[in-house]
C-alpha cells in the first residue's frame, strides 16, 4: 500500500488499486481552507490510472461537519469574488469526484452534515451506519447548502423532501436516509462494507463501469434524447474493447472473465 503526504487527510492506494481518502482534521473533520485545497489534490490521486475504485470516509464518530463557523466569519471579510473563487476550489473537487470515470463510494459513520454531506453527495454510492446523522443545518447561521446540497440533493430525494429537510434542518439516521434515497446502503461497519464492495468492483470491466457512470449522470442532468445518444455512443465504444471480447469468451467457456481495462 502506498501513501501520500497530506496534513488534513490520510490518502492511500493499495496494491489492487483501491484508493482511500480519509478526512483527518480533528476533532470534527471540519472542511477548512486547508482541507479544501487538499481535497482537490486528493482528487488528482483518485484520477491516477492505477486507481480503480475510490473510498471517501472519516472516522468512527464523524464523517465531517462541513465548514466550521470560523471559516464563515472569515468569509465575511472576503469580497463576493473572493468567496466564489474559494468556493470553486471545493466545488471543483466535488465535480471531479462526480465526473471521473471510476466508482467512488462514501463510507459514512457518525455525523455527516453541511459540506460533509455535500462531499458524500458527490460520490456515486453512499454507505452509512444505522446511527449516522445526515442533514443540512445551514439555516442555523442564515445560509443554505451552497455546493451541491440543493442541486445534487434534489436528484436523490425529490424537491419536496429536499426543501423540507433544508427548511427544517432535520437530521436523519442511516436507516431513514436509505428510506428516502439519500444513501444506497446501510451497514454496521460502513468502511468495511465499502471495501468489500470495492473488491467486488475490481472484478468488473473498468471502462464499462466508467461509461455507465457517465451515462447515468448524463441521464440525470439532461434530456432523454441527449442521454440516449451518450448511452449509445458508450455502448459502441465498449463493443470494441478487449474486455467485451473477454466477457463473451468467458461466457462461452463457462468461466469467470479476467478483465484488464483494455
């Protein structure tokens, strides 16, 4: 397993190509200015060719509380242009996770609110502990979720539920989060479950996983005709891959395929 030097994150890539980005900014994994910039660097690690699957996590008690009040107090001294510029650092990190052609999972234990939940929303699959606490309390300081907490959230839970939770600041546990579509899986040990899931994905064809992610995201974000075109083009690309040929051959030979990403 290889590691990378960060001050507020623990970032590692194991020999199989599973990368773990762990928030490590005690006591509550607040997303400070330093964390923002290091998350952007961590996304570059996830993009590396030898990385096949990413896992984003925190610790057993807190995934992340998002930005702390001190950062917002500092932000009051910024011009609006400075605020947008600083926000883009984190926004680009979230967008990078969402758009890269490989699966990225969020393993959520404990508190996951505000910008921490927005980070999880940028991931493809969220796995939460039953007693996790998820939500958007930004109204307590007169703000709204500003980096996906409105725009990504609505796609998962619908506009009514999104507005209700943002208006009220309601926090839901892992089981309720799964009921409303905010997380996809619940597990007593989310990180272990994410690693098991990642292990399963390592046996899948990487290009097919990446293009499936792109096609689904396009279907979410655009009209049916455009999404169908992307889907068709992705399929035509995959038809020419060595992994497709291997999959067909393995099916004919009644054996497990050995995908290489080619």
